[in-house]
C-alpha cells in the first residue's frame, strides 16, 4: 500500500511542459547566437587592427634605422634580420640582396616584409597557396600604390601595393584551400602596405 502511493507520486514532465522548455531554449538560442557571432566579428576586427598597427610601427622602425644609418644603404638590420629597402624612400621592400625597387615588388617580397619586420608575424601564405590553418594571405598588386615623391623630389609612378587578407574573411575552395575568388581590395578584410610611402591601412568589405 505504501509502495503504491510512492509510485503514484513519481511523475515525469507533461508534453506541454516539454514544449514550453523547448520554446524557451529556442528563444535563448535565437538571441544568444547573433551576439556570439558579433563578438567573433569584433574579435577579428580587433586582431586586424592590432596587426595593422604593429606593421605600421615596424615600418617606422625600419625607416628610422635607415635615417640613423645616413640614408646611404639599401638595407638595414632589424632584430638581426637584413631588411631591404628602396633608397629613394627608405621603407622595407623585402629581405633579399636584390629587389629594392618599389615598382618591382612581387608576392614573395611582400611576404618577406610581413615576416621580417613583425616580431611575431601571424601564420601566412601567398594567395595562390592553401590558406587553411593560416591567418593571412599575401598578394602584391602591380602599380596599384599610385605615385610618390622621392627624397630627390622626383615623382615615382606605378608603385606596387602589398595586400594582406585575413583568411577568416575569405571564401576558400574546399578542395585546394585556395581563396576563391582571388582576394583583392574589393574582397574580405585586410591590410595594405605601400612601400613607396610607408602607409599601412586596414580595410573591410
């Protein structure tokens, strides 16, 4: 008798109660997920701004060291690394002994700048390579940097532009991991570096 009364007291949730719980969980998810996505995007933007600021500071260090060296050399030593530069402007153009012309940049030299002057550069690959598990892609744009006046007062035209895209803002081919479409200034989020003016700018699309 006592046992039967105990069994009767044990009861589960009714169907209405379960539906109410599911509806409440759905409402919570509907409000929490967008906020989480916004937080993720804000974090990506903050990371982009941080890298952009670090790159701009490092470019300034290279130029300052070049000034200290008397503006005579086509390279400076930064943290033990030889950084090449165009003696007409004094901003980094790579790390090789050759190739200091701001109108003769390429993907490899833009990548060298990124990796050589940043103290802890984010993982990166050239834009034609598998970008999965990377943070940035690197690409140079031929002649997109415009014109600049060198130290002699001459105008140099057709300066190349280095572009560093945040991989999280790109669409990658599922098979190859290569960004598609090829990243340019109208795609994703990233940073531009002009080796003729030393200007570093972050951009978003």
